[in-house]
């Protein structure tokens, strides 16, 4: 299994011509989703929602690999075979 760096992106407009984005990086998409589902970013989101327009929060998966889970090597032959 391959994991990719994932950003929790919060974007908002301070004025009509400017979009501001903030990023929190995670080494796995699951961690980013957990942060959103467990309401870890809610206090910041709530404050920005009250102050600025066009607020969005999402997880964006990058194309940069963070971790590769390699399968374990197995002995050759069938598991029921015994070697002399």
C-alpha cells in the first residue's frame, strides 16, 4: 500500500480579489479525514466563517509519496511442504 502526503486546506476570501489558503500537512489521507471528522479544526473554521466570506475546508491528496508499505517476504514453497 502506498500513502501520500495530504493537506487539510482552509480557503477563504478576505476581499473579493484575494483568496487566502492555509495548509496543515498529514502523511496519510486518513489522518486528514480524522481531523475533519473529529472536529479538530472547528474552532478555527468557526472563527474564519464569522469573519470572512467563501470559506471552504477540504483534504487534498498530493502526488508525493509519504510511505510505502511493502509486503513481507514469505518462504519459498507451499506452507505445508517441509524441507529435509
